[in-house]
């Protein structure tokens, strides 16, 4: 599978910035596994691990309700063999990485929201 990381990132950020959860989820497999410390804060019972597209829709819809000013600016896109990393700034100016692994069908099968550690160097 040849992965067009730049095109994917454009679709991803457009979906997020228009608050269109379904547009973002269109790129995710039904059995996706997603981890995020924000999910752990919002839904402590998950320990930050979201399993399946239905649960991911619930998490992301809740996040958009909680953060109505959510907006991302992509700073960089990195491509691996079956992985894309999108480095972006959120609505608070904080750096975040979305690490996404793709299956043979071109859909995301695993994702991880990762956040810059406070006090860490940004250079």
C-alpha cells in the first residue's frame, strides 16, 4: 500500500477544523484502537484506551462538545512504512502528535494522541 501522508493530513485537519467527526472517522477501521491521555481525563474508566469506531465517535463527539473552539494547525507530517505522524498545534498553541498506523485496506487501525511533556525542550 502506498500511503499519501500529505493528502491524508489535509483531509484529517479539514475534518477536525470543521468539527466533522464522521469525516475524520471515515479514515478509521471499525475495530480501531486509539489511546490518548485526554480520553483518560474525560473517561477515566477507559484508562485512555478507546476500542472501536463507535467508542471513538463517542469520545471525539464529547471532546468537541467540551472544546467548541477546537482548531488544529498542522506543523509537519511524517510518513513511515504503514504509519503517519501528524505534528500539529491545537487551539491552545500546544504541540501534539497524532501517530496513526494503517492496515492493508488503507484505514487507520491504531492511533495514539501524544502530547508534549510540560517543561520539555521544543527546539
